[in-house]
């Protein structure tokens, strides 16, 4: 409509516009069984990374940036970016 009004100097009388509401889109999430099936098919470093991501709720970049100093084996916990547990 902007094009027709501003540049072509024409009015569009026959067109009517209304607001369209977007449907709420729910995220697709694996069930526990599906996640275990995927992890069960992995091995080595990939299995370790995916298990940490699933078990600790890490995002991909958080898992990639994880260092040995971020792990506390005695307490079995991970430290955050600022050294927080």
C-alpha cells in the first residue's frame, strides 16, 4: 500500500488488511528415552560431550568451551564461567 500511495499516487480501495496473529510455536524437545537412544549410539568424545550437555543442561558453545579446570571431580560438579558452582 505504501508503494501505491507514495510512489504511484494511487489508492487501493478494494483491499482490506487485518492483523494476523501468529500461532504459538512450542519448541521440539527429546523425551528422556529418545535422548538416551541417541547417546547410546555415540562413542568416545562425542558421547562424553553429549552426555555432559544433556546431564548438565549445557548449550553447544558451553560444552565446547569447557576446560578441565571447570570440573570438580571430588564434588562431581561443574564450575560456571565465573568460577561459580
